[in-house]
C-alpha cells in the first residue's frame, strides 16, 4: 500500500486556518518523515557493510501488469536503492500456475542471499493468496502477513509488523500525538491495516482505547464523534466528513483510491478516505493524500528488511 509521490499535498488556502483546540491544524508529513528514516537506514547499512557485514537484500515478486501493483513495486525497488539495499524483482505473467508461484516462493525461502521478500497482492483469481502467504518462510516475511507474524504481533512478541500500521504508529510517535488513554477509532477491519492497527494501538506503551468500525457498524458516526484519533482505512473515497469528527481530532488517512481526473497526465488522482477540505479545519493534526501514510508504508518495509538482514526477530 504505497502511493505516487507528489509535492502538492494541500490547498494553500487551508494552511493554518482556524481549527482544532489550538486554533490551527498541522500536516503530518509522511513524505518528509519517510525520507529521514530512509537516510537513517542507509547510514546503518553502510556501517554494517563497512564492518564486513552483508548488504540487506529484498526480493519482490510481481504477477501480471496491474497498474497500481506496478507502481507500488517500482517504488519499493527505488526505496531499496535509497536505503543501500540490494533488490531483485521477479516478474511473472498472470497465467502463472499456483504450483509455479509456490515453487518460486520455495526458491526464495531457500536462497541464503535473500534476507526478505514480498509477493505483491492482489494475485490473479486462480491463485489462493492465503496459501502463498503461508508458504513464505515467516523469518523472511517482511510484509508481516504470515500467521506466525500476525499472531506474535497480537500477543506483543517481536515480529515483522505489517508495514502500514507500523508506519502509522511511527508517525504518531514522531509527531508527538498522545495515545495513552485516548479514544482511537479505526475505520476498516482488513487483515493488512484495520486488525493489526487495533492491536498496536491497544498494546502496552501505546495504551489507547480502541474501537474498530466497519461497513456493518450502526454507530460509526457516534463513535467517530467521540474519537481523539481516527484512522480511516475503509477504502471509500472521502468517506469521513466534517460532521463526523470532534474539534482537535488527529486524523490518519490510509485511503488511496484512484479517481478519474482529466487534468492529470495519468488520467487519475489519489483520493483518501477523508474529505480533507471539510475535516482538516477541525483537526489538530492530519495526514495528506498523497504524502502521508503511503511513503511511510514503503519505508517500514525497508525497516523490516533491515531487521531481517540483522536477524533481529529470528535466527
Ligand atoms: N498490495 C497492497 N499493499 C500491499 C503490501 O503492503 N504488500 C503486498 N505484498 N502487497 C500489497
């Protein structure tokens, strides 16, 4: 879950307009934070290599030609370069059989030079995604999707944490958002974002009181109106409106839906799950789309790869 990078993140008329308890809102700049973290990772990698250690190596498996997946994987390879990692991209046509893909996973599991790898999702319908995820050696599962990593995160053990929730937690920390005893509402219950995010927000040290709302929730608006922190990962463009938030709220927007935009060369723009223009004036802190959560997701994949290279969680 990454996104196209852009320097344009906010309508100038909105910057600093009254809102929130302090009278202004500030942007949580994921793009700048990710750049800082990638520079920190590169420094560490060069120290490791200078001391005779191994350069971390991430492999990415891409099946088919989905536009979004192509962009995400390209950005992951570019991030590897920025961090001083070795990277390998393995491409397959979308008529690859499940058995062939599982054989590829097996080769990567057994390749001592590859520290971690990802299989970009979604996969073609004839391939069982869960079967592929479970075939990945959990010690190389830098996406944090394998049930062993998911389970270890749930009970607070060291493990690879899914990159988007990990990146959001890092943003909250770096922007000094108070979480202890605060009410956090998460919109969406996906395995990649909503569920792991709820566990991270309630873990000891973060200490938020967490509510997860989803498409069948009947009190979603009421829950949002009480929230100190809202994490919107429901996959519906501009879902969170101004009349659903209380003044001073911190808003994290995970949405990246491509909506048609004739003005752009690409023919589309990325729209978050938050109606930014309506919500920002009420918020104390808010992430833009693009330039918020997306760059952090890739950056956390890099952190996980560095951890894999250092055998930080597993031997
Ligand atoms: N597809 C969308 N987001 C992700 C991700 O974080 N990892 C993988 N492997 N596929 C994805």
